């Protein structure tokens, strides 16, 4: 297992390299390792409830897991209470790892969380299902699932 400090440094290096407007970014494996190394770290799944119901999600300890929708289903309207709901579930000083389907919404969530005072807001690269393959299928190219990290189906 990699140390908390080493993982946070890796996230910061990606921040500098990619000029990210939040603390940094971690690969799915690094995010999982940070959850194991730091009991205060929280994985926030920003996918819709429908996505969780249909696809499933990461298996992480309940105390280190939260669900705060970035946008709603159907329609995709941004959740106007995102920051309020996040603050109700995750302490502002905790390392917070944002995860979505393919690492698009999670980047926005990390930026907004940073603007709301979260010092350690991070994006989980690749997302839960990852990018689509040539046949437009997910969970085949990259992401939490493909990396063999613990998850449960719907």
C-alpha cells in the first residue's frame, strides 16, 4: 500500500502538469489506495441514482463513501444543492475523491468543491466505467471496474 503523502503528492503533480483548478487527480488504483491509507478520505460518487441502480458502484467502506448527484436524471440538470449536500456528508478538510462514469462530471465536481473550500478535492481519472471502446461499450478500456478494484453490480 502506498502512503497517504505519496498519493497526495502524485495528485498534486498532476495538478501542476495539467494545470487543474483543484487539488489534483488520482488513477482509480491510487484513489483506492488513498482510501485504504487515510480513514478520513471519502469517495464521492457524483453519478445519478439511476446510474447507481442500473450499473452499481465501488465497494468501499460506508464511512468513506458518499453519493451526491452532480446532475439529475432524466434531463441532466445540474444539482443546485450540490455543495450543500456535499458539505452535509463530507468534512471540508477531508481528502475527497470525486468519481463519475467516465471522469467528466467528477472534474466539475472537484472544481466546485475547491471553490466551496475543500482543500483536498480530487478527480478520479478514468471514472467508474471508463471511456467507450470501438463498439461503444464501457467497462472494457479503462476505469475503476477494468482496473479490478472492488465493485458491486446493480
